[in-house]
């Protein structure tokens, strides 16, 4: 099967990224050097294309009941705009995948690992209960992570959402650079930062504006 391209594929190629196949996608493994890019995130700010991750919506009157059934954490403790690290398990306790569950105003968003998206979605559908509607929207979403101590200052230039008010593992829905999106204070770098989820058609526009906003930290 031919590898997929994220909404930022052309951006990566035009900026000289070294592309490799990962989890069924063409992804940039580095631009200049891994060490230099690592240091940027540790000392200022860096941007990651994580659009290969999977996004699955759960809606309906039994959405909460189903999310609690399919994952091992207690989603009933989530407030609107709060996220939760959790996992899905097989009946014998083996792990299907780890994921982040976002509680949006009228539904739940499950963000799963790229290499497991199809498997996870099949598992969710196999166990789906009546009253819960499930939809894989992965191909519609671009996800970028803006990470590092200057991530907040970079993104704050582009939004009226008060980013300083967003606590770790919480999020807001608002506009950034004029585009509606989820702005989530999450990430795996060990540095402060955000993950942005938005319509794939705005991929190039958003990343170019984020890069422009972050130039002062280059």
C-alpha cells in the first residue's frame, strides 16, 4: 500500500526535509540535524507535524457510557475542555493502544497512535454499543505540536484565546490565525507546549503563520 501524505507534505518537501515512511505516512525525520532541532525545542520552540495520529469521534446519548466501557480510565470525571490520558485493553488485559480522550461540549474525541488507527477503529466498532455513534475523522484533520518554552509566546500572537489560562491536559476551542481549532496544552516532549487540531485544508496556511510568529525565537 502506498504511503499517505499529510496536509503538510508539500511544505516539508519544499523546505528540504528528509522524508521517511512511518506508520503508513511520509513524514519528515529531520530538516537540518536531529541534534539541532532537539536543542531548539529544549531552548526555544519547535514545530512537529503529528497529523499521522488518528482522531475518532464518539457521539450520541451513550457516548460517555461507551467511552468508559472501551477505555480503562474514568471519563465521567472529565469536565468540558479537559483531556485524559488513557488506554484501551483486550479482555485479557493486553493493551490495544494508549490514547488521549478529549471531552468536547457535545461529544468525545479519541486521539490514537498512527500505526494503530485502523486496528483501533476496528476494535471500537466491534465493541460499539447502541446509542453511541463512532466516526473516524483522521483524514480530515491536521495536528501540529508547537513545543518549547517559547511556544506560548509564539502562538499567543495568533489568537485571542488566553493561552496562559489553559492548564496541562486542558484545551480550548477557538480561532488561531482566523481558523477554528482545538488548542490543547498537551505534548510528549517534556517541554511546555500545545497541540493544535484543525481542518486539513488549512494545513499550509496555519504552519506558515506559526513559523512567521516564531521567527523572533530563531
